[in-house]
């Protein structure tokens, strides 16, 4: 919980995917190094145990001054990949909670995250 709202962390989505027998693969579309550290774009694909595609999503980050994160330029790849990853995981699992990184990339939740997820 952060500021009274419940969020789920990437680790929580990882547990949900593991329980469902799903795996995630991240693909760099545009790396921050290609844009002089101004933006990044990643795609995440969720596949089942047979390798069949279950869900995919894109995550972007930047420009750094628009991200709520200190030294955002150096973290654009990680931020974009995590956004893609959690969006695809939300689609694949049907989990409706917003990933914390979507709204507060530099914050940690207060205490436990709802329903035992973290």
C-alpha cells in the first residue's frame, strides 16, 4: 500500500506467473543507449509451458525529466522493461491491480501489499 492505494510489485506478478506455469521474455525494441539516454521501449511476451504466446505488451520510458525517478536517464531501460513486463503479466494473469512502477517508479509500498502479494 502506498498513500492509501494498493499496488502489486513485479515480484508479485512473478509469483502469479510461476503459479500459472507461465514464463516471460523481454525484448529490447529501442534501448536508451540508442537515443542518447532520452527514451527506451521494450516488449514483453508471456508464454505457457508449450511456448505458446499468452499475452504481450510494450513498455516505454522517458524523457528523463518526465519520469518521477532520480537519475531516470540511467534507468530508462529497466523502467521500460519493467513496465512492459508488468503490463503483460497483468493481461496474462487477469490481475487488475496497478503495478507500483507504473505510477511511482522510485517508491516502496508501506507495509504489506494487498492480499499477501509483494
